[in-house]
């Protein structure tokens, strides 16, 4: 089932890219949902996001802010990519 979700995520991303430039950016929502499906179902994708959060502190701050304002299922997915605090 995980493969089906990953495939749906890829299709949403590819479908959302051309719609991103429309007056109502429906493509942005499609891309966000597609990325969340991939991150939720792929350990590799979560690892990539985690590494990027460690390297780019601005990106990490942006995702921390996003965790507070996105709907519940999406904040749970973002929290799975949190970087551990440095001791």
C-alpha cells in the first residue's frame, strides 16, 4: 500500500506543477499533499528532509513555523522529520 501512496504523491506533484502558475494556485496544494504522501511513506524521503533541516537552519525554522499552522495530519508528518536537539 505504501507504494500506491508514493505513486499518488508523485502524480500529485507532476499534476500540481503546471497548475502552480494559475491565478488560484491549486497546484501548490497538490504539490504539498504529494510531498506529504511521499514523506509519510518513505524512510529515505524523511532522511533527506531531516538532513536538509540540519544543514539549512532557515529551512528548519520555516518548517517549525509550518508545523504550528498546518492541519493535524500534516503537522504530524512534519514532526516525524524534526531534527534532534543538540546537547
